[in-house]
C-alpha cells in the first residue's frame, strides 16, 4: 500500500491524501474509486508509522528537515 499526496500543502486542511494500491487497469473504474497512472521516475519515499492523525508530523519532517 502507498499513498499519493498532491502538492501545494500549506496546512493540514489543504492537501489531498489518497491511500492506494497497485492494481490493474479497470474500465470502468468502480463507483467511489478513482484511478491514477504513476509514471516511471525517481521518487522520494518516506515511511509514516502510526495513525493518520499524526501524519502532519511526518510532513513537518519532510518539508522542514529533509
């Protein structure tokens, strides 16, 4: 499982977090789901441990320390 996080994170109320899994190309996409294609590239990978309530601490580390 991984997540997609959209840019322009300015505070905890202004970002999109999508819990994701690798899957097959589904057509049509089932109701209530979305499909995104992640292009091959180099990406930074960060591991968040704990509840989503503490996700802001991980973001603070990424954007404040890294």
